[in-house]
């Protein structure tokens, strides 16, 4: 018996212990570690039998055992690196996850070779009851191969957040460009262009087709087309309408844009509009209405202004309104194969190493639908052949897809979801809780996953990355986001409406009282009748999402929600009565209120906050912040507060609320686009648990608290785009834990505090668009941990002395970036 045999068992046993530890601590490698624990537990007895049997193996089989021991050693070294990797080092974790995938493939290659588990049994069949042993090991080998084939790291590989967002954008552009080359799409683009440019008699034209067929892609390609842009003088407005539109808001936007009053262009930066007298002349304008569902809504949105044409993108034809419509053809087989291979293999044709017949079978079952090809192709990327065969079999069992069978499309696409790791699949289904065609702020999404799935933030990001890799959502961001100090608020997720339908479809498989997610698919005037019919029994939902207009006290009925941990209230009104059943949600951990109206909403029934003792995260959007009742007990569990587009008034004043007493454990505070915020309440300086504070786009903010330095736990401070702010308080220099300071676009600032060198742990400062700052305090040379400065090129010379005094400082010139697309939301 060779020396390697003596150590194989010890190596396997040690690796087993390490993998068990990894499965408990590292989310990114959790799935693979758990599978490998099962594998080692099953194969370890076999290794030990060889180790202690004393049987001499043949040279060939000894060589195979040596290779296996080498693989185990590689796994042992890799496991050590995973255990040593820091919790927040996401980039390193992703790299290690990719190495785990490589190890998985090596093991699969080993098992699929001549040394499968039944060969090991064959070596020892003379010493034991051969039939029983062989049957057991053959079954074990089959199970191992299936489990190892199912090992899929929670992240698909890649870099940090910026890379994920960038890759998502590149992938989308690449796929859109690829599909637009198809004959059907190219012909569709040509025909619709002719309708818009060559036919003055056509005011309202359309593109229609089944969901996921590429209608929106064609419409966007038309909007990017040089001839179309030139014909309409870049006056193109692209609006997503959806099933729950705010018709008045959309009508106002179309009217202002058509008359030249709108100052933003949804396909580019701020443009210089022509003078007022030129606007009176007939000006060509194209309005694209994407995802129209209702004839009555369409009739209200069509502009009657001379020179304005409307392109309607829908699943329906609307023959009474549209002058002419084009029915989009699905992809031909060769086009479908090209798109599918681009997503599944990273090339436009079937690789020589792939099973051509199996690939073509899967492609045929996607029926030429671009979205289905992208989702299913991504789900099979890097999968072993057995998964392909299984997917092809399941796809073939689904009923044919046609325009009247949208659910059949969902059944096919569900095949791509079923093979996701359980946690990733659950997080995908959570996306159904958000309204269609709305951007989802990542802070909201990440917080939900952290709370209900017990994930760390970096693990939640890994899930996000995996979903983006699988084409199940898209990530968009501004140019500022992407490093370790980026706020997830700067990034948002979006999802195709068919994928949202898929999440809703898969979430409805249990009875309504047993569903994990209780969701309203679209905005309604009242709660669903199905909920009311079942209100006599408790609802076991973990996530509850409600989408309505204005709600008064009598519009609610009582519901028992003992397991609810997340409540999302989407509404559109100027007044909103909070649901009384919040009192029956003892486990509520995250509360999100998003108002889609044009004005801020006044909340009633705020007394319910006195019962939210377990609440950890609170998101208010376009809300008039209420005065909390005096009887409200301290919210000791609350860690994060986000106030977006809110009216603050005096609701945070010391005379109204004692913030440190009300929120004694608050770690993160974000206030964005709160236009009436003139100064921060002084009591904020006594919130000693605060680690991150972001005050962004608050144009009326004039002053920060003088004793800001008392925030002895603060690590991140963002004071971004607050143009009325003239000075930073000297107390800011006493923030001994501060690592990141963002004062970018605070154009009113003329200097940094003299004692800024007191920020002993400062690693990064962002001061782009602070052109009035013309000198640095001498103490800046004391910033010994400073590594990254972002500023405009014309003032970069200010940092020369600091670069000399502090080794390793990198001064980066800010890039010009003007993008107001989000204002259309």
C-alpha cells in the first residue's frame, strides 16, 4: 500500500471538518461546502477501507488514488483560504468561489473517469459480500455525481459591485444588439421606422407581440436609431406605463414634453431648448408608451399636439386607436441558437465540446422567445450535461406557448428558476413584492434579504450578483457607485415584467393562508377579496406587499399576520391611513412605505409605531414625516432609517422628539432629496451608535451640528449635493472613526476645516465639484491612512503636498456625468 493511502483518510477527515465550518460561516461557499460535506461523509469510509485493508492496488489504480488525494489536498488548501478570508472582502470571496467551482469540475472529471466509486468497491469485493457492497456503492456514486453536479456557488464569479453593474449593462447591450440582428426584429425595426418617418398620415402606431418576444428591445433600438433621432430632433420621450399607471402624472409629463416645457430628455443629458417663439412652431416629437395594458389608459395618454407621434408597445393590438401596428415575429431557429449560445457559452455558435442535439432541443423548446432563451441559457451556463438533459425533458413536458397561454411561457421559464440554489431562488421570488416597471432601490432589497433570510450584507450582494448573472434582474447605477463605501441607494434593480409575473406565478402555488409571500400583483382600490374571504384564519406570510391608492380607516379589514417580517406599502395618494393590522405583526422587522403620487403623503394612525418593538429597518419615500406620539416607547431594535423625498418640517426638532432616546441603537441614517431640510437637529450628535450618515441632494441644508464630533462610532459621512452648505463645523475633525467623507457637489463650500488632520482613520475623501475650495489646511498632511482622493482636475494640485507627505495616496480626477433619467420615474 502506497504512502498516499496512509494520509488520504486524514486529509479527507480534516477537509470534512473545515467544510462543515465553512458551511456555517461563509454564505458564498455555503452551498458547495454543504454538498462537499455530504460527498466526503459518503466517500470517507471507502477511503478508510482502502487505508486499513492492507490490499495492494495495481499501478493504474494506485495512480488514480494518488490523483484523488492530490485533489483532496487542493480542497484542504482552498478551504483554509476561505476560512481566512475577511467578512467584508467580497472581491476575494468571489475569487475563492470561482476556485471552488473549478475544484468541483475537477472532482466531477475524476468521478466521471475510470475511477468511479463502483471501481473502488470492485477492488475489495473479494473481502466482503460483493453484491451488497456493489449495490450500495453504485447508489452512492450515483448520488454523489448528482450532488456534485448540483454544486453551484452562490455567485457566478466576477468582481465588486461596479463590475457587476457594468457587466449587466454590457450583457444587456450585447444581447439586445444580437437579437436586433435577427430577421424578425430587423424587419420590425425597419417597418416601424417607415411608419414613423415616411408616413405623415400615421399619428399613432404600434408594436405588439407575446410577452418576452423583444417588443421593448425593438422600441429602444428605434429610439437609438440615428435617422429617427435626427427626424425628431432628439425629441423622444420613452415612458413605461405598466398595469398600474399614474395616468395624471403621465399625461402631465407628456403634455409638458410635447410643448417643450420639460427640461430633461429621457435618452440623454440636459439639452438646450430652443427659444420660446420657436416652440410655437410645429415641432416633431415622438412619445413611446411601453407596456400598455388598457385601452382606456391608452386613449388618455395619446397626445393631440401637432407634430407629436405616438409609438405604442403592448401585448395587445388596440385596433380602434392605432392607425397601424406591426406584429413582432419570434426568432428563427438559427437566430435563437445564436442568442442562446451567447448567453450559455459566451459565443454565437454551439461549441464543439457541447452536445449539439441537446442544445438544439433546449433552444427549440424556448419557441424563439428572446427572454426565455436568455433566462434558460443563463440557468444552464457551466452546468454538467445531466442538467441539460433534465432541463430539456422538463421543457418538453410543458404545454405549447401561444398568445393565449402566457402561463405556458411562465412554466418554461420556471425550469430555469428551479435549479437555482435555494437561497437565490427564494430571493428571486421576493422580487414579486415590488410594483412592475419600477426601479427597486438596492437598500430596500438588501435590507429585506438581510432581515428575512438572516444574511450578512455581502452575502445578500452575492445573491444579487447571481440573479444578475442569470439575467433575472438588471442593475443600474450612477457613475459614483461601486466601491466599498458605495451606498446601495445609489444603485437600483429593475426586472422585466414577464420575470415579475414569473415570481408571482411561482409564489402562488400554496393556499393563500400558507404562502410565504402575500402579494398584490397590481394597484387596486381596495385589498383583494380573496384575502377578505380567508381572514378568519391566520396568514403565514413572511412578506406582505400591498399596492393601493388612498386608504382610509374603513378601507382596511383586520388580518392576523403572526409570521410577517416585512411589510411593503405601495400607494399613490396625498393621505394614507396606516393599516390597523400592523398591531398583529409581532415579528415585523422591515417596514417600507413608498408613495408614487406627485405630492407627499400625510400619514394617519401613526400610533401603530408604538407596537413595533422588533422593527429594524424603516424606509419612507415621499412622506410628510409625522410627529411620533409621546407614548411611543423607544425603538431599541431599529438600526436603519431612510427618508427619501420626504417633508421634514419640524418633526425631528428636539422639542418634538428626542432622537437618541427614541432610536437608541440607530446605526444608519439616510436623508435624500428632503428639500425643506435646512439644518440637522442638534440631538443627532448624541446618537452615539450611528455608523453611517448620508445627507444627500438636500438643497436647503445650510448647517451641520457644531458638536458633530461626538458621533464617536461614525465611519461614513456623506454630505452630497447640498449647495447651500457654506462651511463644515470644526467638530467634524473629532470623528476619530471616520473612514470616508463625501462632500462632492457641495458647491458652496469654500474650505475644509483647519483641523481635518484629526481624522486619523480617514481613508477616502470625495470632493468633486467643490470648485470654490482653493486651499487645503496644513494639517491634511497628517492624514496618514488616506489612500484615495476624488476631485476635479483643476484643483488636483492642492493635494501635491499631501501626496508627498503620505505615501500611497491616489488622486483621481472626477469624470463628467450628467444623467437625469431617474427624474422620469
